[in-house]
C-alpha cells in the first residue's frame, strides 16, 4: 500500500505574546526599550508521527485543545509545522473550521466555481459541476444568492457539498459532521463511504464515537498534543474514554469535589458533579413508574441541577440491556440549543411513543457533560432500571432486544429432482 | 506535467481576476466604467485648477495630465487595496495548498485591466491635442512590466505587514496622498528646480509616469539613464517584497 500522508516528528508551537504589539508604535517602543514582549509559546502538537496509506480511513479523537484541529490544518498544508515534516501526495480537500470557507459577498455559485478551479478544474468544468453541488446541498433555488444571506445550516451544507463533490484524493474533515440536521448528515456520511469505496483516503476528527466507528479503520488518540494511542476503533475509543475519566477525576479533585465515583445501590455514578442529575424517572403511558409493556409509550424524566453557575451542558440518554448491550442512545451537544434557557435546575422529559423492545430488564443511562465533552459532569450507568414485560404471553423462541413483528410466508420451488428426472 | 501545472496556474489567476471584478462591481450598473470614473473626474478637476485657476501654461494640458495620471492610478489603486488583500480573502488564504502570493498577483492584474480600459481614451485625448502615435508606443509593454514589478513588490510588503500591524494600511493611505503631489503627474518635473530632480530620479514611480508621458504624449523614448535606475529599484523592491512574504508566509496563515 502506498503511503499518502507521512507525518514525521511534527511539533507545532504558536507564539502568543502576552503583550503582543498590536500597532507599530507599541512594537517600536518595545524594540527601543529592548524587550520584545514576553513571548509565550503554546505547544499545540508535540512530536507527532504517523502515516496514512492510500484508501485508509483514520479517525482522530481527543479532548478540546488536544491538537486535533491544528493537526488537520497542517495535513491540509495550511501553515507549517514548527519542527518535523509532513509529506503528502495527492490532492487534498479539507473541511476545516466552518467560518471562512466562502466569500460572503459572492453568490453560492461563484464560491463553488472558485473552489472547483482551486481544486484543479478549469473554470468551464467547475461551472458545469455547480448544478450537482447545489443539488447535493439542496440549495438549487438560492445558489445565485450571496452566501451572506445563507443560514448557518445552508452554509454548512454548501461547504460539505463542495468538499465532497470535487473528488478529493484525500478528504480531511474536522468535527463538522456534528452539526446540521441528521438527515443531511446521513447523506454526507453515505457519500463519504462511497468516496472511500472509490479509493479516497479519509482523515476525520469527531467527538461522536459512533461516527468514528462507522467511518474509520483506525483511530489516533491525541492527548495534550501527543499521540496517546493508535489502534482499531473499539480499543482506541476505550483508551480515549479512560483518558476522559482520568481527566474527570483530576478535575473533580482540582475543584475540591468529593469522591467522583460513587456506588449507588445499583450501577455506578461518576463525574465532577458541577451539574448533577438528581433523579431519573421512567414512567409508562399512564404516568406511573412501573414495568412497561412492549410497544407501550414511555416517558423518561430527569431532574438536573447546576451546582456551579455554568451556561450549558451536553446530554446523553441511552437504553442499555442488562448485559450492557446498547439498544439506543442519543447525544445532544447543547441543551441550550435544544431547549432554550435552562434555569438553575429543571426537568428534561423525553417521551417515546412506543418502546419496541423485547421483554427483559433494561437500564436508562444518562449523562451530562460540558459542551465539548472533555470530561463528565455526572454519568449514571445502569442505575435506573426499565423492565419491559410481554403483552402476549409466551411467544416462544424469540430472543434479542428489538421487538420486530415479522410476517411469515413461504414460496416453495418445485422439487429439483422431479423436474430434471424426465430429461 | 509542469506544463499542465502552469496552465492550471494561469486558469486560477484568470478566474480570480474575474472574481475580483465581480466583487468590486457587483450590483453596480456602471461596472468597469467605475475604474475610469476616478481618473476622469480627477482629470477634470486638475484641468480646471491648472488651466483656469492657476494656469501652468502647459500646451495640451489635459493630454499632458492624463498620460501620467493613468499609470499613476494603476499604482495607487493597487497599493490602496493592498492592505486588505490577505485579510479580506480569508477563504482563499486558508484553502489547502493555496499560495496567497497569487492574490497579490491577481490584484495587480485586475487593476491593470482598469488601466487598459483607459488606454483608448488616453490615445483619443492625446490625438485631440495633436499628439501623434509613434513607434515609441512599442516600448509601453516594457514600461508596464517594470511598473508591475514595482507594484507587486510594494503590495507584497503592505499586504504582509498589515496582517500583523493594522496601522500599515492607514499609513499607506496617507503616503499615497502625499506621494501624488510629490510625483510629477499634473506638473512638469523639470520646473521644480535642480535639487528636486534627485527626488524625481530616485522615486521609481516618478520616473515611470514621466516615461509614460514621454511615450504617449510626446511620442518619444524616455531617457534611458533614469529608467535604468527605476527598473533596478523596481526589481529590488519586488525581490525584497517577495522575500519578506516568503519569510512570513506561514505566520500569515496562522494569524488570519
């Protein structure tokens, strides 16, 4: 396999002058007085080395500030490493930070053409592709309006379309899959998979473990600018979560909290407790806390409380089987974005019109996180049972977690022996 | 392979020049005519001032002024906009594998188009005041090349420094206003006396606009000595600007 990206001992430092001269006058007076400002360097990446082979798909996970974005920018050739080298062969298309991908005063069409020309097409070829890009972005009717007038969702769709439609040999995506509506997200993921199948190389940073698992062959874990691990996704993510727990413990200690991992009567609870989930209630269709019947409506209520004045939190809510099989889980990166102002405590309600689970014992697992998911405020693991009972007694021979309602039929073929018998 | 690459470079520049035009003149009915309107109104005011109010007694004064004003406008329009070249094109600067140097080339070329649109008008004005078209005009492309190098070098310096020090664009604005009066655009350089001649010889833009006037208005080849100095200075400025830009290139990307 040919190596398309080779990163060798890359270190990136940014100069952050604490009293950086903003004007010539300040600069001159600092220079004259012989002290050139206190130059603080921030090390974003430290001695990072890895290779990516053609057609491979590498995921990058790491806490906020671990250096993911810096690394992806360098991979795209935006900026130079302070030390080390990056060798790359092949045309790269990058979806880096969302801002600044387009010129706001130009129409969507003009921006698409510019992107096309810069990725190696002639202007004529690029113009011919605008239709396909606009269609993919679902922006056909506004493609001639200035990008300034687009909503952030439209902007994002266009950015994605552009990055995906000009057949990059190497596609670098930073985090942005987390934004946008889920239907468009799925469409993009589908397209990314197609590009992969066609031999494109993919490097993607994401906070969402499911995305990483579904897209990547291998995952690189970054911790404080260094490579902490490179492994197949399952094990790499495990490592990442261990680092996240360690960070949670360190933080809880730093803010003077008590023991972070407690042992409730059932399951485990962990987190810094800056935001707490005080109670979780699982109620059936009639509003009572009792065992639910398969297919019945269920409401999950959770009471949250801000122990510290914080602006927002991310929320995860999942249903797991007693054997730790994840049946379903949802992650909301921002409760404020989803629900509006949160107050200092409140109740979040999640109603499911029908629970298509087979009879058995399940658990509702909830977690609250800072919006960047760097550590955990409060996580309840297998603490809140949800018992599903059967409506119809004794459906024999069924196992698993999902209640499917199969309809059976049979189309029998004529017996082979009889037909060929007379030949 | 390198041929295809060069061809694509040209395509990128061509596209970006067109994009620059669209950005500048979108939603305006007059479009490209705007790039002529400034020098033409300037011409009208100067003619009014120095033919009527304070007569300078120069024959064919409108042609005299315009033949120097047009190359000056190319120069000053480029530099006035140079400060925001990198800051205002964030989408290009941060594109993978894009060399922001191209933006400066594009700005120089796109303003050159404004100049080229003015050339027929200039020739008409000159003809109206009795100037003849002579073979000296063949030297014009060479002159433009030298001026282009000067503009490119200075624009690179301004665009690069302005990323780190926002004062630069304001300084450039003031400097351009002053330089306009210190450049023999609307007066004869020779009338300033012996001492000032050094200024007009050392300032490459002064040499270039006077050479432009010599070719178009008087129909003669400009003096080789001053032009040689101006060419050398322009090339040095260009080299310096490029070296400065190269050194700062990656810091520019980080800072934007």
